[in-house]
C-alpha cells in the first residue's frame, strides 16, 4: 500500500471510529480512543463493532482485552486487514474495501431532492425507510441529532406531493474526510441513492474527500459512481 493510500485508510478508519463512537453515545455507551484503536468496554449497539483499529499492526491481545468478549457477538473492525484473532476465539464475519472519492469530483444528476434530518419525527421516518421492515429502526435515536459532526441525509421525490423518504445515508465529518455509511435506496438500491447523496455531500462538504467501505455488488456500484478502492478491511466476531 502506498503512503498516500495508507494515509487515506487511516483517515477513513478514524472517521468510521468516530461514527461508531457517536452511535454508541446515542445508546449510552462510552468508548475510548487509544493510539492504535477505538474500543468500548461494554457491548455496542447492533451492527456496530466493539473496537476499530486506527493503524496497522495493532496489538491483538491488548485490543481484545479492552472489549467484552464474554458477551455473545463481540466484534472488531480490523481496518488494515492485518490482525490474527482466531487464537482469541474470533472468526472473520466479512471482508470489504475502503473506498475514496476525491473532493470536487463531478456529481451525477438525480431526480431526487435531499435534505438533512433535523428533528426526531423526520429521523424516525428516515430510520423506517432505512430499515425496510426488518425491525431495527430503533437503532437511530434522537441523540444523534445533537452530534455536530453527524448529518443524516434523506432524499424524497423532487416533484409532486410524494413526501416519502426513498433514499438516504449518514455522513460523518472529521478533520480530513467525510465518511458515508448506512446508504440505502428503497427502489433501486445504492444506484439510486449515490447520485443524490453525492450531491448533498458536495454541497455540505465541498472541500472534503468522501470515504466509506463496501463489499460485493455494493462495492461495484460505488466504483461506478467515481469511488476507488484504497485498501481491505475485515470484521471479526467472537464465538460461534
């Protein structure tokens, strides 16, 4: 990995850890940033890791000692895909690629209109659209709206009286990048969501590169919308 790419991955990992920390705070869970990782001593919300490495060559023993491996489902986001955690009782849950899109890159056109969620009722509508009936909409709590670096982006049809939330994402601003997570499109998946989300990001954060991570078909769609892969990551989970 080149020095510039490693710097981008470091920035993406830090940004993602800051988003995980914000989600945890909304659930009353406090994590701590260390030199090599962010970690929470108690179990984190569903889908969110108990630790995120911030640089390569993190000490796996020190890292796993900072999280609750006694509770089922503890997980570690191995941001540089360089840890070996099998001996500590972990197995790989999935692998993905960090992605990057330069600041100022042209944005595609969209038939949707975007806005930033600003109140609990709208956040609830956004969460229900994101969840699509799975039953985890409660994950997104109103406390997120008080976080100054968290921006919940929603998209609705630009014309007519249809006010349904049909696409959206979460943007997390950090010092050097803006990170995108929880991207969804109700009708055409990420292919319909990326154009309007990229328009929002270009307006809100015109000087910041965009980062995130994707895998499989979602990675292919992101690459079609101007992202490049910059490095692998793994998520490890503890136990069966």
